[in-house]
C-alpha cells in the first residue's frame, strides 16, 4: 500500500509576511529528517522560492496552467534533494488568481 502523503499549506492573504521563508525552512527541516519533500510555490504573482533556493527552472506553474507541461515535467531538484514546483513572477494567468472587486464582493456575501 502506498504511504500517505502529508500536505502542509502555508498561506496568507498578504504578501511579504514570510510564507516562502517558513516554507523553505520547513521543507529543509523535514528533508533533514530523511523525508521526501516536495515544495510547491503556488504564488502566481510574486513567486520567489526558486530565487531563494538558487534554482533557475525553465518551466513553472504557468506552463501547467496553460497545458504546455504536466506537474511532473516542471519539477526541479533543489538543495537537500527537495523537489520543487515553481510559481511565477508576474504570471500571464495572474488575473485568474487575483479576483476583481466584484468577485470578492460576491464571495463575501
Ligand atoms: N522571520 C523573519 N524575520 C525577518 N524577516 C523575514 C522573516 N521572514 C521573512 N522575512 C523577510 O520578509 C520578506 C518577505 O518574505 P517572504 O518569505 O518572501 O514572504 P512571502 O512569501 O509571504 O511573500 C523577505 O525579505 C524575507 O527575507
Ligand atoms: Mg513568497
């Protein structure tokens, strides 16, 4: 039987509060205990996990969203063997990830 995958989401309604730093440090700590770790930066506007890990991925989540690549195809190996999916700095799909005022209003009522 395959082992269960544990997912930890680090999220916030605001940018610049330390999500990436926390995620990278958590991923590194888990990897150091011998666990297989995959880090996905799902930020489609200001993703920076690749920058902080010194990676230069050729493909990112934008290519998955557009259907050009699968999730498996955009994985790059980072430090400590951490597998990474990169988000995007200024994604073409940014508009889809950032709801307009009317949408937010409709969701809040
Ligand atoms: N615990 C912390 N103490 C001081 N500065 C921090 C801390 N965590 C993050 N930062 C700094 O805050 C900024 C934003 O962090 P980041 O992890 O990229 O935020 P987010 O992913 O939420 O946008 C970076 O310059 C980072 O170095
Ligand atoms: Mg971030």
